[in-house]
C-alpha cells in the first residue's frame, strides 16, 4: 500500500459527460501528479500540483482540468468525454516539487470507461 | 528534451536464472533515473533510483540497477528471478527542469 488513495476505482459513463476523479496524497507529500495510462499511449504525464499551485503541465487536453485543495487532496476533472478518454488514470505523490530526484508513489488508479 | 527507451517489449526468463531489463535514456543535464514495477490491476510501485554516486544501485525485492553514463543506460537486474517477479517494469528519467518521462514498459515473465 503506497499511502496514496484514489476514488472511485471504476467509473463508467457516456460520451459527452463530465467526471471528477479524486486523489489523496501520502501524508506529508506536497506534490500530486496525474497520469493517464492507455494501451496505445503508454503512461502519459498530465499535470503536477505542488502545495496548491500548478507546477508542471504535460499532455493534458483542454477538456481536462485539475486542482489541489488546501488539504492537499487533488481532483482531476474530465469533461466532454470521448471514447478515446477511456483509460486508467493514476495519481502519484512525492515529498518535493521542483527537485527531480524525489520518487513518486502511485495510487491504485481509477479505471474510466466511456461508452 | 529528455526521453527514455525500453528496447524489449517482453523478457522471458526461467526461475532461478538472472534477469536483465534494459533501459536507455537521453537528457540534456544530469539524469535522475528510476525503476517502477506494475502488477496487474495495481498502481506503479517504486523499486529504486539513481541520483548520484555509486553506479550500482540496490533497491527493493533484491533488484539492482547499473548506471552507465557512457552508454546512457540504466539496466535493471536481479541475480535469481522468481515467478512472483512477473510484472510490467517501467524505466523513468527526469532532469532537474523537466517532468518525469516513462518508458513504454517491459513485460517480464518468469517461468517455473
């Protein structure tokens, strides 16, 4: 158990809908990262928050947004969902933010299925 | 820009034999290198990392990795494979300025 929690575990929704994925980092970790894992794209970095502020942005679509709250939990919002958004979405956390040498600890993921 | 390559999609070894999972990288500055393992329906688990210092890094579950700067490689190794080591392995690279970049993953199968 990494100490990172994600809810829900599974989500099935229709095209055009909007969903929210939630993540709670390990105790003491200030950074939260979001990743998308799909069979054809592999593991793609979406976005990072550090202590409530956006720190880095990866391959995140404009239809997707995220935020980190004062209690450090984070939410990833996915809107106008398309079939291609079906994937595993992982949250990870680390102690540091700007330094590259901190390892990340991953949650169990949310499996999103768009029908 | 940084990148990481795992040249083998699949590695098969017999239980008790040594295993190697290969990784090569490209970064503009000094690399921070990581190995993660993913079991079915689970998140990625951190195995080990290289920041600086000794080229041989020891990690969890008996795994180790060798950093080779001249060959820009960071291969994962284990002297004696277990069936329970069967999983998907990811190499990742990061420098001080950029996001962590993961390889495509290598599926390791250890046969009894």
